[in-house]
């Protein structure tokens, strides 16, 4: 009997050793993926050095453009990695061709990368720009080599790889097919096919999943057909191809028993699509752990929002941000405390205000907490202080109890910061994602008309709206990272009705940061509920969406003849027909929360 047990144990041990040895021979998924990415890095370096740099040095313009397009496609094969594991380097490799402002140091960093190169080579290279082109390609290669070191030093895990792949699909939806990084050559749709094919290759390392591979193959094939940038059906691509792919990736991760990431990323790792009600993590936009959301904080913040105890007078936050008016006040510029006077700007909606990294039109406050403090202290708005508000609240036992429930680690007394955090938490809760557009993207195809779908396709394509108002928030916070909020110089007019265009004198961000590129720059606000938030722009001088559409269609202030050196909005006319403008406005109506 003992001999039988011994032989059985010996057989089991040998079997375990055999299978362990086999597993050791088979490279783990992260190692295989890393090897795969390294090969794609090699390809990009070869194309950039042997084709783009060589033609930039002495090639014909058409050769330069062809080499540039091949370099872009090679970059798209590693984009899923660079954007996720090396976002700073990725911005240098393929970021917007606009200066980067370091406000704390009052410095401006000039742009670099493929989008800067695009402006030099399209429609064709001018001989006087050849030297600058060579310098830009060399700078690209220098950044690329630093990124290669990041690859070598990165520790890849299965959960992170899957999340990075899903984010790349999101990126093609938000930025790729909108032409965000190919504004001139307009190859964004075809490049989306390259990016998705790269995701398909990476996911194949996890094993066989015929259904997922078929979905990806179908998405790639559909994007490859997008030779006509303006005519590409983005709605069908997203709903019939991209959404099913991300849902399948999420489902497969569960089947593989790979635990979702626990880190506080902007997109919840368990979300199947970008359009689920809880797809975005509100706490990602919070400055500290103490300010994270809870039902108690939301309830308390809502009470304070509507209570004059905060101001110490008769005003409340709801005076200028009325729920019935989509949390605006319907005025060109909000009424000041002194009767008959007005503040300097229009009151923006607070809906979705928490899902961004800058507050106020001039982006001077990084958080909602700072914004609350600023508004309460402003002599024309509330003319109070959070310190005085805290004193008044401490005198009411019911409020002390409510604060203690909302902030369990709070000291006995209500501190000013808790007042700010409660108000901010309530405002962050104002992100319902319950519009007809949201329901349509979740599968209810009865929620949008053919004209509205056409408007969405125009918005994300020909009209270029989606390159500044990024889906799904439709504000200046670009996904899938949602790591920064953008502002733009549009050249907003003092009045669109003047016979001669005159720029509005409000200098925007320049008031607080004396950098030339920030003159007349304002935050890109959300377009959700925009049909309910007239009048428009920071000065409230645009009464209708038709006036706003006309302004953009004509190329903003510069397109209307103003001398605006730093306008970030392209000044070329969009050439949208009246029917196309009408369709875009119809689409914007679907962004109203039900």
C-alpha cells in the first residue's frame, strides 16, 4: 500500500514538474506583448530614420508626404502603449501643434511631433521649410528613443495591457475618427483601422477568442473603408463596431479571471463602453481623499447650495445656477449684488462641471472647492467668506451633526474646507448622463432621428466640433485619459449683430497669466444641455445656436477678418450648408438630459 502511495505521489510530482516546465517554455502574456511592442518600435524607428528623415533631407515633396504618412501609421501601431505607459512622451510624439503653457513658471513650450511635421509637409513641403522639417524629425526621433527606454523599463501586467487596449479603442472613437491628430491630411479614419489592428494583435497573445477577434476584424475592415473623411458614418462605427469590441474585452477579462484595476482611473475599468451611466469615475476629478463623493456629502451640499446661510445674506448658489434653467440663469451676464448691475461674464451650466480640471471661463480655479470659495468671496456675487459661513453653521446643531455624518474624520467644529467640499460634491453629482444621445448609444435606437444622427456625424467629422468638444462629455477634457482641460482662442465678438466685427474686450485667461498665447483664451465648456443654456459664449452675446454655428462656420474671429495671431480655432470656413448646420443643432438637442 505504501509503495502504491509512493508511486502515485512520484507520478504526481513528475507530472507537475513536466507541466511547470512546459509553462516556463511558453512566455507569459506580458513578456510576449512586450516583445511584440519592441518589434513595432523597431519598425517605427526604421521608417522614421530611413524614410522620413532621408526624404526630409533631400527628397521630393511627394516623397516626403508619403514617408510622413507611413511614419504616422507605424506610430499608430504603438500608440496604445505610448499613450498609456508614457503619456508625456506621447504628447511630444503626436501632441497638438499648439504651445504648452506652464503657468506656475510663466513659460511657454513650443510644440513638437507628428502634428507639427504635418503642417510642414502638407499639402507639400516648401523648400524654405526643409531645415525646420529636418530639425523636427530629429526631435521626434530623440523623443522616440527616450520612449523606447520607457518600454524597456516598464513592468506590464495582464490587467494593464487589457485596460490599455480598451482605452485605445476609446481613443479611436474620441480622437481618431474626429481627425483630432490629422487635421490636414485627414487620414484619421484609416489610422483608426491601424490602431485597432494593433489592438487585435496584442489581444491575440491572451489566447483564442474567436468572437472578439471577429469583432475587431470587422471594426478594422469598416474603418479601412473610410477614405472619404467627411462621409464616414461615425455613428455606425461606434455603435456597431467599437462599442461591441470594448464590451467583449471587458467580458473576456472576467472570463480570464483577471481582476480589474483598483487604481482610480478616469474610466471605470469594469465599464463595457464609454456611454454607460457610471462609465466615468467622479472621484478621479477630486483633489484629495477627504473630498471623495458619498450620499451624505451630496445631500449636505445640495442643502447648502440652496441655503442663504452660506452667503449670510439673501443669495444662494441657485440664484445664478437655477436647476430649471439647466443650472444657469438665462441672462447674458449674471445680476450682481447691487441692483441694476451685472457681473462680467455669463453664468455657465454646472451640469457636468465636476468632470473637468479647471473652473470658470478663465480656468483660474483648478477645483470646484476653489471655485466655491472664490464665488462666496466675490463682492459682486455673494460678498461673504467660507470662514464666516462655517461660523454660522457651527451655531446650528443640526448642521454640525450633518457635517459629522458626511465627514466622519472631522473634528468637532465645522471647518471652512468642509463647506467647500460639500458644495463641490453636490456639483459633481450633477452628471446624470440621461440624454437621448446616451440612451441611443446604449442601444435604444428609437431615441435619435436620421437628421440627428447626421448631425452627430457632421459634429465629429466635417464640422470639426469634436476636436475641441470631446465626446462623451463634449467639453474640453479629452478622453480616454481625461487628464487635462483645454481652452481655446476663438475670437468671440462683442456682438454678432454688428456690421463690423469687433472682438469682445474680455481678455480671458490673459487677465491672470500674462502670456501672449492666452490672450482672449477661454475654457471649452460642455455642450451637454446646450439647447437649454442660452445665451452663449462667455459674454452671452450670442442669443441662438444658429448664431453660434454661423460664427464657427465662418472661421471664428480671424475668419471674420479680425487680426488674431494666436487664434486656435482654424480660420478657414467650414463650408457647412444651412441643412448641415440645422442637423448639427438638431443633434445638440439630443444632449439634453431627460
